[in-house]
């Protein structure tokens, strides 16, 4: 296979797997040798074993970090600080993309960034949806599985120690709490059957009420 043939094959794929190149009458050993050559030449980027992306300037679609994270850890979804920053619920820029899933905890340092997988119990893998994460380019658009805002916050509270305390909740510097659906958050909390999360959810609801009260006072003064 020549490089222009590879480009034509994966031009609409932000990332691609070795298996895509092994269809048909090909020698797997030759394909892997060619991939190694292209990697050394800087034409492709290796994200993990068997997962690649075309390197600039050869790529026609720039991979979105959330899509890359989904492909690095199939069956996972974006959550915790990465999702909270995506929704504008925390003010900080989050350089590491964090997912949760049922696999063993892992970290990938790749040419496209650093990606972390944190483990949660399989029965807590709910409360996420597929969301478009980049503008459409022709007939192709990038989407990724991301926790809904309420579940992203619950996942963080579940995984972090001592999170069901007012001090921890305030340290998160949560903002735009009016965008949270507190009813949905309460329902998701009940689905987890976690006393810790019930306490934390109550604290967040109180914080949201305080934020709404301050907003009302500010508008009254104006």
C-alpha cells in the first residue's frame, strides 16, 4: 500500500485502526512494517498499539480529543473535570482528557495529548449520551460519548475521597449551577444507591439555591 492510498482510505477517519487496513488479500506483516515506516517518517501518529491518526499536514480531519479518548478506551465515556469544563461548570482549563469505564485504570501520553481512564463499577456506567463535538466537515461529523452534566459531577464525587463535605464542594468552584437539572441529578443519585452521593447532592442543591439567591439580589439592586 502506498501512502496516497492510505490517505484515500482514511480521509474521513480522524483516527483509524490497523484492522481497517487488513481487509482483503493483504499481508498483515507487510502492513505493520509500512505503518512503522510511516510513523518514523512523521506521516502518521501512533496513539496506542493498533490505533493511529494521520499527522499534519496529511490529515483532512483534525481529531477531537473526546473522540480520541473514546477510541482509546472502547466502552468508556468522557466524564469528571473534562466533561464539567466542557459544560462550563468549572472555570479551569483541563489539559488532560479523563474518561470513566469498567477497564483497568490507564494513561496514554500521545502526540495528540494525554488521556486518562478511571475505573467505576459496571453498574454505574449510565447517564451519558453521544454528542457532536466538532463542526461537520462535508458528510462527516465527529461525536463522542460524554456524561450528562449531572452524571459527570456525580462520577467525580463518587471517585474522589471526602467529597461529601462542604469544603470539598466549595473547592470545586462550581459555576453556572442554574444549568444543572437538580431533579435529574437526584434521580441519577438514587440509581447509584450511594449514601455518599445523596449527601453530596444535597450540598450541591443548597449551593445552587444560594447562587440563585445571590443572582436575584444582584438583579434587584440593579
